[in-house]
C-alpha cells in the first residue's frame, strides 16, 4: 500500500526508516491553499509498485492528473516537478507543486433569447433579477464546479415559471492563463410560455379520478409553474391512498399552449394495522393499536380507529373523513372515550363530533359541533357530571421552512367555542384560546424559539364545564419544571382546570452536529379562575436535542422556581 507524506521539507528519520521497509512512500510538496484539496482528490494506486518502471509511469501520470485537478480549482498555470530525496541511501520521490496564480473571473455575459425577450417590459425585471443573483461576479475565483452549478441554477430559475422548455444554447468559459482571467458567457433560449392542460393519470385502479383532480391547485389554462406542480405532488403524497406520487409535464414546445399534467402514482393498501410504543414524562409509558381503512365503503373515505393506553390516560377513538372537494373542504365524523387520572383528578369523557374541515398548504380551519359527557371525580371533592353541546371553531396558520426540523417560521393557532344552557349544556360559557410560536435562525446552525399562549373562558363559574374547555398548565410544551397539568385551581386534593391561563417560552438551541444539539430555556405562566388570582410560575433549565426522522426529540432537565424541585421532561414514540 502506498503512503503519501504531506511535508514540503526534508523527511524525518522515522519516515526514512518507513521508506526503507516500504519503498512506495511519496512526498507531496504543495502550498496550504491546495494541499487539502489534492489530498482529497488525488488518488494513489491500491497496490505497491511492481518495479522502478511502474513507479516512473505513475509519477508521469500523477503530474497530468494533478494539473487537471488544479485546473478545476482555477489554477491553469501550475509548475509540477518530480525530485528524489536521498535519506539513509533511500530515494524517496517528491512531487513539488507550485499552483501558480489563481484565475479570477473577468467579464460576465448572460444573454437571453426566445419569448422572454419578445415582451421586454413584462419580463425585464425578471431578467434583471436573474442577472443580479448570478453568483460568479467579476473578481471572484473561477472554479469549474462553481461554474457548472451556477449554470444549472440559472436554468432552473428560468424553467421554474412559464418557460418549461428553456435550455442553454451556449456556454463558454474563456480562460487566459497568462493573465489568470476567465471570461464567462451563457446564452439561454426561454422557448414559449407554457400553459397547463388536462390531468393525465396513470396507476389509478381502485379509486375514482376525482380523488386526484379535486385536489389540483390549478385549472386548465393556468400558466405553468413548477412550485404549483410540486405542491400538487406533496398534497397527493400526503393522502393515505397512495404510496408514491409523481407530478410532471413534458416540455414539448408543440404542446406549450395546453401541456398535459402527468400524474403517475402507486396505490397503497386500503387497510392497515399499526402498533406503537412510547414514553412521555407527561403521561408515562404508552402502547397503542391503530386500524385504518383508506377506501371505506368504496368511496375513498378514511376510517381511522385507535386504542391508546398510557399510564395517566387511556383513549379509544373512531372516525370517518370524507374526501376533500375542489375547494379543499371535507367533513369528519368521530367518537371517542377517554379516561384520565392526572393530579388526583379522574375523568371519564365521551365525545361525539361532526366537523367541517378546510386545509391548504399554510391554513387549516375547522368548524364543528361537539357533544361532551364528562364524569369528573376530584380527590377530596364532590363528583360531578358535566354535559355540553359546543360549537367549536379552530384556525391554524403554519409558515415554516421545514415542517420536521424548523429553523425559521411561524405557527399561529386560534380557537373559539361555547355552549348554552338552552342547547343541552349545563353551563353557559365561551372559551377563547390563542397560541403563537416563532423560530429565528441564529448564525448557520442555532435557533431561537419563542412561544406564547393565552386562554380565557367567559362563564359565571367553572362548574358544569368539561375540562377540555378549561385550562391547566405544566409539563412539556407548557411549563417545564412542574408536573403535567399540575398548575390550575385546587379543588379538594385535586388540581382542576380554571377559567384563565397564560404561558410563554424562550428557548435557544445550539446544534453541535447535524443530529445533536443543546438547548437552554425558560418557561413562565399560570392558570386560575380569574386574572386577579393568577400567579406566575417560572421554570428554567437545559436539555439535549436529537434530530430524528420524525422531528427533534428533547430530553430536558428543568427546575421549578416556585418549588425548587428538578424534573426531567422527555417524549419519544416508536411505531412498528
């Protein structure tokens, strides 16, 4: 095996001894500016030289290979020579490299032809923007990889909207080695403007084509936009009916006025069982069973049912979702039974709901009618039966850079719901709730996160209102350093929901590697029956973050300032 020594000086005695045992040591003498690059890309033979002739052939070829490698980095006039150092009667080959002057970019010409130039007023701003964002400015070092990447990016920017058939007519990098200068020229033909036509579907067997066409975010005759087709593909891929989806157009200039949108898909199995286990410091250990049927009643409706058993909470749910229509609206019917035992408050709740859902890439909105029957058993206080028929409205807006691992973005949630004694409710009430979360990137890796939430239930008393429409705080995503839902109103020996709540979080995460990070945080807030009684609880601490395929997993150690106690907060779930 060959050994490459990076040493522009004389070899050491230890290296000379190694050379005596293995005469295939090679010294590479090069400035630091190119040494790391050459070590990465200059390949040595896998076997030792058979004889001196083989070594000479390798050294001859090495000079040519190094010259070609340096040219990709902008060094077109290198000086490369081969010498032999004699140490302890051992001749050690040395490749000496002077890369010469680094070639820099001179003139840059970016020209266009085709439809984009025929309506100069309409597209002039776009052309100017493309030229302004060209990364290879005059005076910067010229590298082949940067040159190829810049051309590909420019073409992609042209083809992302209207001009699906745009192509590079010519591109040239004219290198003047004597003056270490490279003049660049790129000419792009935009071709005609493309308009979207009918949707052509392949791979659909069990479902009606309206399942595909109703979800299209465009109509025939709309101008071609790559991001619209990408959004369409993501929307279809999210549907449980399909295991794979591809949405594209063939940039055929002859069809530019009505180019077909090709949807190629593979249908998923209609029925599926799933099992999962997990642990959360909020509710303890968890096991669950899920059954889904994505073609219920042969209508492509989604039937979902779940049995989840946690230490503090047990839930059974079954529901049916209809397909979204062309206005992104669908309907849901669900029923659930849930039993909880949290902070000495036991509840048994039955719930039936009918909901109208509206969803786009950024907005989710629900309007529903829910019936609740709750058996409330606080330790040391009177048991109660609470019933409510609630009109409930929810709105959520999410604009983030990556839904799984967010570095920049905002999520806002609003909810308003209420019931009346005139319509099957034990208490008149109106519940309002708002939550906002913001992520800011700090530097190239770190993230600063802020969260604020506030809730207020307008009612003469909390009695007669189901716990879902009251407020408690504490635990993950609330107040770390305190027990899950451990902050609220004292009723007997139990903690129950109050009429008001406010909490907030500030958290800074420093990512040490691509997968692992460390966070410091502070949470503050409280819950009570009135704003006058509310007391602010403070929690703070630090934790570890791991970027899992499903999103960041957090392990936090938090101190409750009011109690002085330390608590570990953790959540993880595994499906199989």
